[in-house]
C-alpha cells in the first residue's frame, strides 16, 4: 500500500517532491509492520496494567502521593492500551472490499471520540508523570520542612490529578469539537454487488481531522494544534531537568534523609533511593514516548501548507506509537525491578492467595483430616 499525496506541493521542486514520495512510501511500509507490533504490545499492556493497577490499589500501597500518582498513570495506560486493542481488532474485522458500504455516521462518530479519549489519556498520563517527578524532587529537597509534608500525602495527589484531568478534558473537548464530518460523496453499490435493495445508497463521511486541507485555513485550530504539540514537548523537556535536579539534590541530602527516616521510622535511606530510581526510570520512558510526537505536531503546523509533509507526520506518529505502548507496559516492570515495597506487596498478595487456597477445607466432610494435616505442613 502506498501513500497517495495531494497535489498541493507548490513551492517544492521536483527533486524534493520525489524524495518526499519515496520517504512517504517507505514510512507506509514500516507503518504496516509497526501497527502489528503495537497491537501485540497493547495486548500485553492491557494484561500487565490490570495486574499493575491491582497491586497499586492494595492498602499497603495507597499510603503516599507517589503511589497514588502511579495509580492515575496506570489507569490512563490501561485505557490507552484497551482502546488501541479495540481499534486494531476493528480494523482487522472491517471488510474493505468494493461491495462493503461505507461506515455510518454513528460509527464514524464513535471512532472520532475513541481517538479523542486516547489523546486525552495520553496527555493526562504524561502530566501525572511530570508531577510525580516534581513531587519527588520537592519531598527530597524539603525533607525537614513540615510545610511540605502535604506533598507526601495521598490527598495532594488526588487534588492535582483532578485538576489536571479537568484541564486536559477541556483541551480535548475544545480541540475535537471543532472538527466535523462532511459528506464527501454518495456511495452506490457496484453492479456486480448483490444483496442490496433497489436504488440503495449511503453517504460517505470524512472527518476534517483526516484531511489537513480542511483545517489548514482555520487559524484557531492550527494555533491549538501547535500549543497541544508544545504541551506534549514540555513534559519531555521537564523530565530530564527534574531528574537531574533530583539526583543532585539526593546526593546533597543524605544526612537529611537519614534524619527524616529516624524521625518517621517508616522509610529508610535505601527506600528513598529506590523511590528516586523508580521516578527516574519512568521519566526516561516518558521522554521516549512524548518528545518525538510533540515535535511532529509542531512541524505539521509549521508545514501545514504541504499536505505531503503532514501525511508523512501522521505516518511517523503511527510508527512511534510503539514507544507509547512500551511506555505504558514497562512501568510495572520498573516497579518490580526497583521498588522493594512493590515486590513485597506482590509477594503478600500471592502468599495470601496461596494460603486461602490451601486452608479452604470443608471440616464436615469425612476423610479430610489427613489432607488438612498435610496441607498445614506444606505452609
């Protein structure tokens, strides 16, 4: 399958046009394979994030702001991966032969808002990640200042998550409501197609989101796309800055951390290091997932007069979705690798499940006494 470019390439010489065509077709081939990889990673991501969310919501985990923020990130990741799996299944099951009628308006509208929800989940997840890193930096920096104790309380995370969710929802609604579906043509079944009533016809709809030429003259939308791309780049820029400051502050605050550990008796120096490593590794994954996409969005706005370049950008975004799936999947693995608290919670959960399955014995049934003794001995 080749990318079909519109003919509005004014201002570009023939050599540049040929190069763009070659790049676009190469991207199209890579995109087909990357979508399959994205589907596999999304399926894995759904399973992993269900387990991850289950562990994070245990009573022993929801006792500080960092873990609560991770719950918010996990919910966003789970929703993002679930919608991705649905979209791929829908694509595979869709029959695109010449006898298939076009998608209905209701179906197109559902797809429209599915993509809007994916965009919203991804934006919120990145914001939560930035705030988590920033909270960790402030907690370490002002470890002996009682005024900043609220940063470690779950309530602070709930408040910020609610505010971020509302702001992102407003941005998503403003951006996506501006688009509309227009009737491109009326579809009539070809003569060789059977099973249709006489004079059957259906409108073929197209979203302005699918054609940059339909919105490139809307200055307000182009400005918003630029701002949205900038907001996607900001987290990727802030992550390395905050991480650098966090590591620097951590090295300079060893004595303070020991003092607060002795005072509270709940977190030792090693636990603090583990939490910082956790935040740092998650920051790296967010950078890989968000920085390229934000950059592409801005380039698309700047080059909006060249539909071929915009189409190439959309192809790259689909390819880079692999990093989004990896980012959503790897958070659980990072927690298992770095956080002893997380590993302990996992062990306690499985230990509890195993204990319940072993001790669940019906004492009224004859012949169970030996089995009970054997099972008790196995514990």
